[in-house]
C-alpha cells in the first residue's frame, strides 16, 4: 500500500517538549516511519515551550465552534528531518507557566480533561470527513491517555478513519468525574462499561482501549504483562478480551545521539574494535563522581528516576555489602525524597566507593553509560526502558529484573548464550535484594575473566536497537488495520 498517511497525535515530542519516554518515541518514530515512505504528521499541543521553538508557521485551520471547547487554531510547521508538525494553538489551555500536565508545584492542572479532550477532539476531526485540511490521514495513531478520547470521537464522527492507541505506561489512565462526558461533548451512550466508563468515573485511556481498532504497547513482554492482574492496573480484563488486537513493539533508541564512536559528551570515543576509550571514560567518571581511581575495580552505573518502580531501594539496601566485593557505585537521578536521602547518606558513609549526584545531567548520563563497567536497572516493572539499550550500545552489560521490555532487550549471560553470541547482560527473576545481589555477583565474577568479558561487551555492541525495525513493525500494524 503506497503513500500510507498517518496522523501521530501526542502530548509531547522531543526536542520541543519532554517529560519522559513518550517524547523520545514521538520525536524518533515519525522520522523512522518517513524514512520507509510513510507520510506521517505530528499533532501536539501549543505549550509555551513548543510555540517558542517554532522557527516559522502558518495558520491552516481555526476551530471556533467546537461544543464545550474554547477557540483554537491549527499551526503548520516542521521539525527536524523535515517532519511535518501540526501545533494546536489554544492559549487559554496550553500557554501557561509549568509543565504539560502539572503546575510548578507539581499539582495536576485542574482542567486537564478539557486540555487533552481538545487535543483528542482535533485529532479525531482531522481524521474524519469534516476535516478542515486537504490532507487526510488513513489512520490516526494515538499515544497514552492524553489522546485516548480520539478513538471514541472517531467512532461517533462521520467518516472517521481507523485508529490505533499506543500504551507507553498503563499506570497513567486519565481518570475524571463522569460529568466530563457531557462537558467533552461525548454521547451519553458512551458512558458505559462498553465505552469510557471506568468504576463510576470516565477514563481517557479506557476510551482508547475500547474504541481503537488496534492497541500497541512498547514491548512484546509488556503486552503480555498488562493482561495480568499484577500489571494490568485495572485494565487487564479489557486488554485480555482484545488480545487479538494487541501488539507489543519494542521501542528503538536514537542511534545518532547514543553512539560511542561520536558521542560529544565523552572524554574519548571508542568502538567495539578499539575499546581503549572506554578505560579513559571510566577514569573520568571515577574522578567526576569522587570515586577512587582504580581501573581494576568494576564500576556499577545507575541513571534513573529514584523511585520504588525502578527498584533503586533494593540496590541501596545492599550497597554496603557490594562495596566489599569490591565494586564502586555511580548514581545519577532524582525522585523519591527518602531514596534521595539514602543515596546521599551512602555517598557520605562510603567516600571513594559510592558517588551520587541528585538531579539530572545529559552529559553525565552519557559518561555513566560509557565509563561504567556494568549498568544496573532493577525495575519492578518497565514497559520498555531505554537505558538498558544505551548501555549495551556502549559496551556496558546491564543487570535487569526480568520484566517488560527488559526481557525483550537483554539476553541473560549463561555459558550457552555466551558461546552462541546472544548474551548481552544479566537478568534475575523475583524482586528481592537477595536475587539482585546474586545477579550482581554473577556479573562481577565474569568481569574478572577478561576474555569472556570482552566477548560479552562485543555481543552488546553488535545489537541493533535502531528505530528501523520498530518502524517496519508499526507500518505492518497500520496495514493490518486498514485491511481489516
């Protein structure tokens, strides 16, 4: 099918506006899709940060009569790699100080239902016969709860095209009072179990999961996990009933930004054929983090939100024992105040052995990926994850909990997988400090076998985590939906 046209509706897109992985996907996947011939255009709200970064634009549509919503304009511009960009300009909803979802104090905007209801409504309008644009998509690709009402609006609209919704993290569901159904101009009939109703409230995500023609999520293993009670977050029954219309596609990474052969953040670049630069980055990392400069002591790196989900509480619990191996810890992140305090306390108690920077630094995150010997990512759940892919690309074998996208992207190192060339890290099942400890111990033991460690590093760096494979898989989903 030639000239496939896709509207990619999202609440954030890097580098214009970013709070997490959704922005990275929204910035990279459309580029990869266009590279294989898909005519994709991105729709994003006109936040202050977005409008300020538009070099040029033209007004291509106005919306003055959408019931329940303020007036808005649609601006046409372009992003990097000449990806067409549609910006929904509604100053009363989007142009305010703070983030996309919360104010400066970290509280959700009280009108988020209206803000993302409008985004969903316009996405649907562009995909139906009432669209004000000459260009009309064959399919609308929605992302997370913020565009979750789009499939519902399309379902009730004249000449609506098919839709898919991508789940990036099912824990966030866009739940609002039932009165919003009327305020958002949805038909009363939509407020039912077979619709947007969710335990007496309405859910944007539930709407998308029910009305979309197909559901995707960010890794094959996560697609299975969200059909189970433990990680379905209340949506498992609906997802299990739609399992034939659910596809897990592993995210890719930006292989230009994350490339040890050209990374501007490193003190010395390197490749799988010449790894000498890795040692130089390790020394630079040790100095930067206040660790004792010792080439023979393995450095465990962490770049993460310091939260319960990420399992950093378990790592910090066993940190004192780990220093006796010996190993060193280099930790970068912010999040839960108690976990931050524990990290700072360990830094003070174990000078030269544990380094912790509370906050975020792009440059330091790259240096940790390159300068560490082992990367630690013991997430309790992880829809996809990116850092485990970055670390492999940098020849830094990761240690991961066997969940979500970590299962799909890291092959546990055993004598068999090391021999057949597939091993790329270490995984453990069962979320406990003991299981994490033994996984780290396995990794450190192999580290001292220099020949096998070199083989493992080369395995890691040979893996292809580019967006090419993911883009092909999404195009296959689009085609399936249009055929059905």
